[in-house]
C-alpha cells in the first residue's frame, strides 16, 4: 500500500467572508489516477478483469478505442483525449449515432407490424403513420404534387405570388385543415356555446426557427432557397418571388418573432381573451380572423372568441402584420409554411433542410416522424417497441439502477448549504412512476384506436392532426423529443420522464460494465433532474442568487467562452451524483475493463460520460465540452475527476500538489482547505489502492 501525507498550509486558507466562498467550493480533485498517464507512456497497467460480452467488445473496439487520441494527455484535455478520433471520422455525433441505432430497430419493428395484418389495430396504425413519414427518405418516393395541392387549398402558391390574398384564411386553413401551422396554431376548445379557439405559436414554428438560426452563411441560405423555389415551381416567370424579396423580410420578421417565441410568459399568463388583450391596428386583424373562421366553419353567426397564453408572441406577430402590411405578412407565412411542408415531400428536400447531410437527415427526420405519430398516439407510440425490445430487461435491476442515481442526487442537494426544503425539485424522489411513464407496454387505453389513417400520402394522413389540442405534458414531450434529448422535463408534475431510447446501446445495455452504464444512462437520469434543480432554485427568490453565483464561478473558471453555462453547471452536478451512485455500487459488482483499452473502471466511468457528448465531423470540439463540467464540482461535499501526471504537478486553479516516489512507495498530496460557507474542509480520510503501478485516490468525506 502507498502511504499518503496530506498537508494543509495555513497561509493558503481562503478568506472566510464574502461571495468567494461559493467559488472556493467548486474546485477539488476527486480521483487522482496515475494509471492512465502511465499507460500511454508504455507502462503496463492492464485491468485484470475484462468484460468479454459482445456489447463490451462493440463498445470498446468499434466505438471507444477508435475515438481515443492517445497522443493527447487527458491531463491537458480530457475532451480531445476522448473525442478527437470520433470527431475526425464520424459524421454523426455519438448522440445521433445512438438515435440512429434506435430508429433502425423501431423502423424494422414497424415494418414487421404491418406484415400480414389488416392495419386496423393501434400498433398497425402507429406503424402506418410513422412509416408514411419515415419512408419519404427512400429514393424514388415523391409527394410534391400532393403537398402543393394542399398548400394551394390554403391560398399558398409560393414561389408564385399569391393572388386574392386572404391572410386570415391562409393562417386558419393551414392550421385547422392541413396541420401545417408554421406561424400560428389554432385549436378548437370544447365549449357549450359559441366557438372558442386557442391560439398558440405554430406547432412547426420551431423547425423554421432552428433552420434560420443554424444557417447564417449567405451562400448556403441562397442555395437552400433556390432548391425550394426550383422544386415548388416548374415554370417561374416574373410573378415569382426572388431570394432578394424574401431574405430581408425574413430577417426583419424572424428577429422579432424569435425573441417573442423565447419569452416565457406562457408559463405564468392565464388563458386570456384575444379581444381584450391583443388589439392591434383598431382590431383589424382580429375582425379579419373572426370573419375567416366563421366562413371556414360555415356559420356566419357563431360567437367567436380567440384565447391565448402566449401574449408576447401574439402581440409581436399581429404588430408585424400591421406594420408590414398584409401582402408582406402573407409572403412571410407562405415562405415559412413551404419550408415545413418540404419535410413532407421527398428525400432531396428533407436533406436540403438538414444542410445536405443525408446521415443527419435520417436521424433528425426519423425523430420528426416520431413526433408526428406522437400527436395521434401519445405514449402508445412506443408500446410495440417496449414490448419487443425492452421486455427482456430485468425491470427490477433497471429500477434499482435509476433509483440509486436519484437517491445520490437527492442526498447531495439536501446537504447543500443553500438547500431549501420549501423548493420542490421533483414531486417524489422515491417514485419511478413518472420516470418510466413511457415504458408502459399497453400505452394509454383508447388512445389511437379511433385515429383515421386514410390517405395514401403522408400529407393527407397528417390532416387528421389539425386542430389537435395537446396537454402540457404532451407538449413537454414533443419539445424535448425535437431537441434529441433522452428525457422529458415535466413542468406540471416536477420530474423527468425517460424516453425509451435512453435504454439503447451505447447508453445502456445489461451486458455492458456498470461504469459504462452509469456514465451513460446514469448521467441521463442525473442530468435531467439537475436541470430541474437549477430551474427550481432559479425561480425561488431566496436561492436564485446562489444559483447565479454557481454559474458565475463556472463561467469565470472556464478560461474560455462557454455558451451554455447553466448546462455546464447541471452536468457537473449530475457527474457528482453519478459517481456517488457508482461508487456505492462498487462493492456489489465486479469491476471490469475493456479489452485493448487500459482504463480502470472509475476512469471508464468518466470517459463514458465524455464519450456520450462527442460531436460529429465538422462540428466544434471545445476543450470545455468535457473538461469544464467534469473537472469542477458544484455541490459542496462533492469532489470531481482529474487525471494527473505521475510526477509532481499542480492542477489548474485547485492548487493541488501530488508527488509520487515509487522507490519509497509513498505519495504526498497537499492542498489548501476548501471553504464552504464558514466551514473549512481539509483533505482527509483518503483511501489508497495499489493496482500494478497505479495510484488511485478515492473520494471521500464529508459525504459520509
């Protein structure tokens, strides 16, 4: 055994007062492992127990080993050490790769469900709707004629300028008859008298917004426009709009609408009458919408009331309509609607939307098709997949696994000095009902059984979704699905719900090692709840300043610009909880490594956390991607990971000094105490383990 002497120089104590306390609490080392450094300096530190399952061989040989850049020391950049190889060689990110594997399985099951059936059962209807969308990516499938016909019904003839413009009818028809609401969505509400209509941002507006934000290069924007114009108008004379007609208008309107779209008033604003709160230009637009709706409803005398919770967005659009005029507003709505309608046409236009990447298109469009089917079938969407793929899993083991992560995070939060028991993070820490809501094999009774799937073309099937009102829970599900997250963050009942594909390889597999599973699925569970924690504490007046301080410290310590500081804080919190849960499980399981990858099990845990974040080719790979959240700790009693050189060294801001003398079998570590509030915590109670020329220092009080 190595011996260790920890010294705490008194002169290095931080000041006991002021806001520096929270910053001081961020930086301590959790695992000091010399094994990794020695391995890549030709010292044999093979983990004695290797996982020999097919899943481990695939994860290690096919995925992780080609991704590791052994010329980079993880002491310098854990991100580049883990992700360099993947980012150079793979078009998809690891997240997208995981979803691709899921979609391949899901599509195969859907095709099997339709084989030899009459197509009238719920599972067959799910398969029909999903595949009618997903198979648009097959070469030779083209539904442009049907899509153009549908758009024409709404008065959209883009790129040919529309004649006899009626913007109110176009907005209402596109939403309530076609389901192609790109700017405004109108949904009927059940009332005994009159006609109440809920007005919201278009269900497809986020697709317009995301493409607009993602493509900023003028040349690429023009190419995108030109292909749409070419396909939607075989013959285009002087009455066709040009790029110069559309682009400046789009820039002007989108800047205002995106700002309004991002406004959070929908969470706090009650459903209010459009008549009293949204009057613009002497109520011209409201009068026009009312007349158009009565005509669409074939009832000229019905009492109409428009309602909305999205006051900022509605006011913004109606003002833009008033300021720019009906013709310009109609052109903008037409342009937005054509962009989303193109996703219902063929492979070429779908790939055009995803900036020419066919691989990315298959993943993102596949999830898009899942969201389309979700409108009809809710969680029944996953019933067949759950039954066929997940029924073989040990449900009790999976539940215990996820519960261990939730428990670890709950313990961490409850021991934070700013913990407030009056702030609700999750409704019930010990319940997994919400977490596994989408894993019920039977789905929801009755949902989807009466869904009509008539129509040969997807655009015709999609008409049946028009006017659909989504509950807040369903809206949450769609929002997070489109973000490609592996969980849904619930706002009505605070908690997270796992997507069924969160239990997909390589995030989770019963044949993978515990370290990999905790680094994958464990991190998914912890990260979703960590984000809930930050949101809840940000919204509580007493705790908001403390969360702001955590974010400031993370930003200041990053040394580089980090776009999503709150996300990095959440990841650091999640990492601390995952390690806690994993460390508590170590006595119950045999630690195993991967063949050809000489990482110890704790190292593999953090490497798998980082690997799940690796981006694809051509995308940024900042060092902060993994280094920042995994090398800083947020909750005061948690220490985080660092890979250190096997020589005297100092680790960044933590001022940790490690000295190893193998001749004398000694290791010495010294560091200032870390100050948490007015409590000083030194480096104490350290356990040391000798594993064939490696030193691991496991962490430690004050958690226990």
